[in-house]
């Protein structure tokens, strides 16, 4: 059986602190995703996930999009965009309504979600997502799909994610200035979870930790539903800064040293293995051991994992994640990160790459692209559920065509 959406093109745009990545996927005959293009460009206009320079961000997006178009041979018109930053906040809420005709229909679901959304949020915050956790009909809990079920009272428990209005508007503005439509703005850890977590992990209880350049994004799942999200403003850039300060080397060289030689657990680093560290100005390069480098990096990772553990404890889900911690993102790739995390959390830890897509293997098998691939999978899910609407550009052109036809025929 072929998919009704076969041939549809989806584009995920991961606007990160260190890089902007555009990933192009097409829907296969079986309804899966095939990655056909990838564009990446260093990000110049963001700090800790938030746009601080519009023009620089636009240039980075344009370069990434052009590269993705070249590789895929397609013209890109609309994108699913990821959002992160410490302005993101979340809360759990619930709403209750009467079931009108004693059987749950789509209108009842819309009313109960609206009731759950009716909570006080700051005026400068936008609701990004309202994610149903479970439905309760009369006193029957744990219902995932209530449509068609009989009852008198319908209750919904939801997880709401909000973001600062100006941060959302700035990302939207940058994308539109590149001549693109925004299909949806999606919380980055939601996208990453779509790409790297298994259904069993979500059911059992798991914490996803996506460590990027500017922010570390967390999401906790139990019983198949999202329960908690948080953003910690410490990530890979802080590690780079620590190396630059400790060894008096320019930031760009510190980043290269981090990627090539750094280790998050000093006992795993070779005591006698030496590396060359460029100095500032005309001074000659110095030689240091990998052990000395690891002794600078380890405390920062330990601090980050301690902050994640504190956030887990604050959320009340620390003892409800038997499936453990799943690490993803570029900064999680460092040697020793998984072993150090296991020492801090005392639960199983694994490093995860995106799953469930075909096509370009360099995209599929790298934690760096978890968010980008996840944005595509989130978009595919919307497509299958019929929630993806025609982009406003195509709506406009359809209206223009109709007006032209009227003018010509009457």
C-alpha cells in the first residue's frame, strides 16, 4: 500500500547557537522519511539559542538553505523550525468539559484542550505547544485516544510549553526574510525526542538530554507522554571558553582542540599523549598532555550533569526514569561523557543518534543532527494526522489564480 503523502518534501531548520542546519526529506511510498539533502553553516547571530543579530542569522540560514537545495536538487519554500533558549518554560495543566452527546467527538477534544489552555501565563509569553498526556472519561484514567468513547465528563491532562514572544517573533522574522514560510516552530528537545527515543523508553520513563553549543535541552517522558521540559543555559560553548581561558589560546583553536582531543573523564585520557596548543599573537605553540586538557573539561561536564540532576529532582521525576538518561547533540559526543554521566546519575546512560530514516547515512548516524532529523519526523507526524496546512504562500497564489480566472471569464 502506498502512502497518500508519497513525494511530499519536508524541511527541518535547526537554528542553533553554533551552527544552522537545513535537512531535506521526502516521504517514501511506505510513509517513512528519506533524507535527500543537508546544508550546514556556522551560526553567527545567536547566543544561548536566542537571536541577538538578525542580519547575521539571516545570512547563516540562507547559506544552509542554499547548500541543502543544491544537494537535494529541490527548491525550498517552507520549513519546520526548532526553538530553544532559557526563555522557554513549561507547566502541566488540566481541563474538564461535559461530553455533549454522551460520545466523544472532535469538537469535545478541542473544547477540553481549550479549557486546559485557560491558565494565566505572562503577557510576554507565547504558547508553543499543548501536548496531551492523557484523557479521563468520568473516572476512567489513562485513555490516549478518547474519540468515539462514551461518557458524561471529559478531562484532559496536558503539558504546555511557552516561549518569549520576542524570541519567537525574531526567529520567525529571520526565516521569512529568507523568503521562506514557517510550517511550525517546534521546541528542539521535542524534535530530538522524536528522532532518538524508542516507544519502550518513553513508556518506561526516560530523560532526554540534548547538549548543544549554547543550551542543554531536557525532556522527561513517562507512560508514553511528556511530563517535564527544561532548558539549561550551559553547554559546549562554556567548555570551549574554559579551554581558551585555561590555556590562553584563541577561541577557534580551543574549539578545534575540544573536538579533536578533549575527554570528559580525566582517567580515560592518556597521561603521556601530548597535543600542540597554539598561543595568542606571535608566541610559539606549547605542548600539553591530554590529561591536563581533561582536567579542565571534566569539572564543566560534572557541573552540567549536576544541574540536570537538580532539575530532575525539582521536577519530581528523578525516581521515575528506569530507562535512564539518553544523551544526544554534538557536545554529548565527547569521549568519557557517557561514563561520567553514569557516575553522576547512577542510572543507565546511552549516546543516541537519529533513527527511523533512510537516505544520507552521514545525517542519520550523528547525534549532531538529532534536532534536524527530529524536526522532519515531527512534520511527518503532523502530515499523517492531517494537521499540516497549506503554506500561506501557496494560499496566496491559489487566491491570485482564482482572481485571475474571474477577471478573464467575467
